[in-house]
């Protein structure tokens, strides 16, 4: 599990501990397989060989090392800090880079790579490295729940349970999209109860009962599943989806409609929009999912959106720099 349970506003105080070295890049590499990690590290050394500044590739043995490695990279003054891994690793590193003077790069090495895909980043390693070296910079927002960061989404209820089940399936059968989908089926069929909760959105409170609260901080996933709310995310607000009070097979049917882009507002979910959300559940300590990771937290659960918290490196605009004959 990757630790990103830090305040996204704390990183600014850590910045500039060492004078910023704009041309220097630190790549923090986290993959599940030690053999794959070694192969990727060697390939990264080759791909970054022509870079004019220093490139430091730091391979991690587990997700528990992500936070410390990211903190050190910020304190050492690297101009660019690159997360190489899945969405959980990317989120954990982003939590430390947020608010600092360092640019944030991404090399997508995960199963779904939602954050990278939302930025139109290539999933092929050589092309992704080229973006880190030559790309443009763009401000990106960051979500937070009780001091823990997320880039794509956070949720309470069934989805966190799915992730817990998915981990066990991965350990037995390996990581794959099929295994991920199977974890959805087996978890929802076993679900027997919803949660009673009070949900406050920008100060307006209502009482609800639901098996799943899903909060999106990135419009890309909403577009993938043909869901509304992308407009408010682009405006710097959360899109909060409340599932109806269903369990077992009825909830599984709900998941299939989501998978096949057949969801309808009103019938399948209630959509709320806001910049600050507070959820108070009957059960005070619950599993909370963030960007594919999960952790138990104590309620109430406070979600805040931080606009332009990251300086993310993205592909150049089409045609920009073409024909310039840039020399190494």
C-alpha cells in the first residue's frame, strides 16, 4: 500500500530546503515485481542518457517507501520529480510534490493509468520519457480527504471493499483487468447492507442511506463511463455520486450498467457538486478508497479540493516546436 496520508498543504514548507536545480530530474520507480523494476530502471537510464542535467533513478521495494522517497526528492531540490508506477504511486508522490517549486512528471506503469490517460500521456515508456524531457507545464488540482491526497477519486463503502477483495485476488491470480472485474462481481454479490450518513456539500446537509459514495476529482473517468459532472470538476469542484439503497444482485446490476455506460441520473445515482464535502456515517471508522489504494479512517470525512496544487508536465500542443531542429 502506498502512503499518501499527508496534508497537501504541508509540502510548501518543505520546498527549497536545498536550492532548486531546475535541470535535475528524480525518477521514483515503484513496480510490484523486482525483476521488472530492474528492467525498467535500466531502460530509464538509457532513455534519459541524453538529458543535460542530472537524472537520479530511485527504485523502491514497496509502496511504503514512496512517501519518504518523494519527501527526500523535494528537500534535495530536484527541479522535476517523476512518479513511475500505478495510480497509487503517482498519488503518493503528488501529495509531497504539491505546493513545492518542483514540476511533476508521470511515467504510467499501472493497470488502468487513469491519471496519465486524463493528461493524454503515452503509456509507451520511451514516449512518456520524451514528454517528461520536452513537455509543457500545466496546473492541476488535487483532492484531499482528512489530510490524505487523491488525484482521480475517493470513495466510502462498496468500492473500498472491492479494492480489499481485489488485493486478495491479485495475490492468488496475478494483476490483470479480468481479476479486477472479478473482484467487483464477488464483492457486490456478498454485500448485505448500506450505510446511513449525513452528507454536507458546501454547507448544505442532507441525510442519506447508500452502499457507495463516490467523489470524482478528475473528469476523465466520468467521460470514460459516460457520467455527468465533468463540467464541475473542470471548475475546481468535486462531483459526488450517491448510489441508491441497494445490495447484493441489485447492486451488481447497477455495476453492469456502469460498465456498459448505461447509468441514468435519478434512477442510478444522485449527483451533488461542491468544493468542500463532509460525510458523517453511523459507523465512525470506515475503509476509504483513494486512487486504487485504501485505508481505514475515522469520521467525519472531510473532502477539500486544492486548485492548481501541482505543476504537471503534459505533452506539447500539437505542432508546437515542430521543425525547430532542437539540439541535445
